[in-house]
């Protein structure tokens, strides 16, 4: 352990970002403390729980059976007029997780590598040295008397809340336009074919969509995301104040299966759907995962991206300890730069797709769905827009202006 410190690294947050960071850093022999304010890791669940298989494989992890509810074999996308495209592919798999067990499993992997995890432990205040550089945290366990812990490197993996990240000086506050406000039920019974179902329409879910994610035992996560500016009555005229829960209830009433189903779980939440923050590192600290707005802006999915960022940032931390250099420069070189070169452009393309989709009217959306095929949809999902866009523009040239950005 570094001299005069309690730990080498303190990580705030035991979600996918923090636990993956801790697994790699502790595996390299560093003394890592992860604190999480929750009494139990992964609980309560506030997530659709969908994740792409390829991302987990990239992590080199073998997902235990207890960590997922059901595998996914494809997707069904439904237009405002009800027309759907279904896409199944042996190479496009993922899972609907059980985050209660999944998040705990990721933390256990970190603990097995030597990290220490403390639940029900909240970071209250960032501590700084005489040069104003972070060197510790004031924390409280179970609401008891706060105490200080020191480390030369502090990592914020706090998710949406990001209190400590803001004290570090990171610009984590979201504009309403850059969040979706969400509501979700776990429901039963719902018979499905292990497909993700996504429903679009400006009346159904303004600036968002409804999802049905299949779970085992005839269950499903049924949720909605609505643009934060819409839900909060910003600008969009007739759509002002469209709240996610009533809109989701309306959708459920109109669904032949769900209108008869029970709810097993009920929760609301906010997800980030904008661009990542402008910097991921400063002297003596880094920010990873959803705290850094590292999410897929199409749907706000951030589990796999958080895991990936955790691993990359841990690589940078290992370098920092080798060189005894905790400057912004070393974290930027080994974490932020490779992230922006690899993951950044992929997410930027997804953000562009979101912006395009927001400009498309329901009528245009219906037209697009009646023009493209399941193979086109697969190409879009893989980030190849040129073929499908050419097809749509060929039949409705006025969409060229809106869709042009996707092929540029
Ligand atoms: C309604 C909804 C549906 C979603 N559906 C999906 C989905 O289907 N697929 C997907 O990939 N993503 C989904 N997401 C997003 C996903 O949940 C996050 O992107 C993911 O959990 C990010 O991981 P993380 O480790 O960065 O943060 P988190 O998982 O949020 O973990 C942060 C941790 O930090 C802890 N913490 C925060 N502040 C402090 C503090 N001061 N002291 C101590 N601990 C602290 C929290 O308790 C928490 O455990 C959804 C989100 C919502 C709200």
C-alpha cells in the first residue's frame, strides 16, 4: 500500500463499473476498497436488465446460470401503426440478466482477487491535500459517525448520482434533454419467444420507446422511457408533461396479454441518453461508467459499457502505481484516450441515430418500417446505415435531409 494512506485506491460504487475496475486493479496486487451505500449489492433492481453477449465475452467472463433470467435470440421492433419487423440471428445473442445476482457476482469476483467491499457505506465528502488534489473521502457506515479514509487514487463509479464526481470537478449534471425518465414493471404472465420487443411512436412514448424484455417463468420487464424535457414540460407543446407511468399503463391496457397480467415489481428511474462528459480524469481521480455518461444514447443501456470502462481505467491505475504518477496525463493516456478512440466513435454514431429518430414523424416511421426488411434492421443494429437509408430515401426522398447524417 502507498505510504501514509489507508488504501491504494478507493472506489465509490459497487455497480458493474466499480466492481470490474476493482477486479482488475486488485488482481494486479493493488489494495482496493470499494464502498457502496446500498445495504445489498444489486438491490433494489432499477434496470431493464438487457445486455449483449458479445460485450461480456470481451470481458473474458463466463456468465453463471444464476446471473441471467433468459437468453435473447433477437428483436421485434414495432412501428406506431403496429407493423413489426422481427429479426432473429444465431450470432446476435444477449441475455436478460438477474441484476441482483449479476452485480453481486461481479463484486465477488473482485473480492476473490483481493479487493475489499463495504456495503451500507456512503461517501459523503471528497478530501483534498494542500495542493487541492483529492486524497481521500469522508465516509459513513450505516449512518454512523463519519470518518476519513485516504488513498492516492479515488475512482467515482457512482452511476447517475455522482455526488463525489461533482466534488472532483467533473461536469456530470444532466440537461433535461439528455435524460429519459423511465418507469418499469416486472410482469407475469407474459408468453414470449425470448425476443426483445421495442415499440415506437410519438404518442406512445415521446422521444423514447416502450420495451418488453423477456424473462424466464412467463415473466417480462415492461418499461417505458420518455424524453426528460417532455416529461418535465419543456418546449414540446402538446406533449408537455407526458409522464412515463400513465403512458406505460395506457400501453399495457392496449396489450392483449399484459392487460390481464400482474405486476411483481414497480419502479421509476432516470437514464442518461446524451454524450459522455468532456473529461474522465483529473489528478488523483477518475470517473467511470454511467457517472461519466458512458451509455448507449439510443436506449440508455450502460451495463456493458460501464464494465468495459472499469477494465480500461484499471489498466491506467496499474500504470500509475508502476510509475508512482497519479497525474491526469497518465490516466488520460491509458484510459480516456483509448476509450475515446475505440468506444467513443461507436457511441457518437448511436447518438446521431437517436437524433435522427427524434426528427422522424410517426408517418415517416410507419413508412420506414414498411420499406426495410429484417436484414436491413440487422445492418442498422450493426451500425451499417447506407443500404437501408438508400432504400428508404429511394421511396420517400423528402427524408434525405433527416437521414443524410447517417451515411456521411
Ligand atoms: C429504468 C432503467 C432501465 C435500464 N435498463 C438497462 C438495460 O436494460 N440494459 C443496460 O445495459 N442498462 C440499463 N440501464 C442502465 C444501467 O442500469 C446502468 O447504465 C448501469 O447500472 C451502470 O453501471 P455503473 O456501475 O456505472 O453504475 P450503477 O450500476 O448505477 O452503480 C453505482 C453504484 O454507486 C453507488 N453509489 C452512488 N453514490 C454513492 C456514494 N456517495 N457512496 C457510496 N456508494 C454510492 C450506488 O449505490 C450504486 O450501487 C437502465 C437504467 C434504468 C434507470
